[in-house]
């Protein structure tokens, strides 16, 4: 009976992984690019939130001003009905204006976010292409070196 020697798979995998080039700069670059994109996206969101908050505050102040004039004492009962009608009419008009302003804020945020994502996608594509080319050359060199052994 003949004894067979079991190959040492641990050593084989260790040798194989050691011959594979690993450049961590690609990961560092990817991390920096991701954090830069996150910072830019956060700035877009914070700007939109700030503008929306300002718009809401102005709308509230305008409404309170109209409520104050509506609730003031009147001489005739008909004046109360007119004040209420004027308030409702003015409120409807300003609601339309403010909703359009909110829509503009959202539209601007959407456009800026899309531009950032497109730019990031382009940069990422270029980075991946460069990293793939470099890895292909390095792996081919390592395979050639391993075959020569």
C-alpha cells in the first residue's frame, strides 16, 4: 500500500495571496471620494432645509399678521364677515405662492443632487477603469512570475 502526502492547502493559499498585489491606495481614494460626495450632498440638503425653514417662518408671520387684523373689533356685524372673507382669500393666495416657492426649493435641491451624483458616477467610472487596468497588469505580472517558478 502506498501512502499519499496531503498537500498543505494553507501554505498554498498563503503563497497565492502573497503573490497577488494589493494596493490600498485605491480604497483610500474611494473613501476620500465618498466622504467628499457625502459632504456636498449634506450641504445641498442643509441649504434646502434652511430655505424651507425660512419660507415657513415667513408664511407663519404673514398668516399671524392677517389673523390679527381679522380678529380686531369691528363696528358692524357685516365687517366680521368681510374680514373673514378677506382673510380666507388672502390665505389662499399666499398658500399658492408659498407652495410654488417650496416647489422651487425642492426642484433646485433635486437638480443639484443629480449633478453631484452624475459627477460622482463619472469620477467613479474613471477610477474603476484605472484601477482595473493597473490590477490587470499586476496580476498578469504575478501570474507570469508564478509560472516561471
